[in-house]
């Protein structure tokens, strides 16, 4: 099962745990990346960015972006994965719809790849 599929399954569980454990999402993200090889992390980046587009809550959207950054660091490259540019553009536009400031999370990912988001 892919990283994005596993994270998507963990999201509802993390939201429930969040009431008693403020680290629920952080722990889930850490568990997901543990043991991944750089090429596996690289291959998961675009799908996790696209997963952000399915989120209705800003905090969950942000967690998708944070997982993308963890995967980017783990991939050990600033080479942009296939179709990430399109995913970043869509996620940026969606972030602006969700709430002020959320687009900064997408911009952080774009900055890693030295990409200018199309507005």
C-alpha cells in the first residue's frame, strides 16, 4: 500500500486521537516514513500532495504538506517528481480557498523545489 493511501486511512484515526494526543498526526507521519528508502520517498511525494486536495480541514491539509516535506527531505534531492508542479498549483489554489495562511504550507514545498506556484 502506498504512503498516500496509508496516510489517507490514518487521517480519521488521527482526528479521533487528536483530542487526547496532540502529537497524533506527527506520530503517524513519523511512522509512515520510517524505513523508507530515498527513492520510495521520492515516489510518494506527488500522491501525498494530491491527497491534500481531498481535505476539508485546514489542519489535515497542512499535515499533508508537512508529510510531503518529510518525504522531500528523505528523498535527498531537490529534483521535482513528475506532475508535482501541477499538484502544487492545484493545492495552492485550494489552500487559498480553505483559509488564510494555509498557502504558505504549499509555498514551503514549492520553495524546496525552487518552483514558482502559478497563481
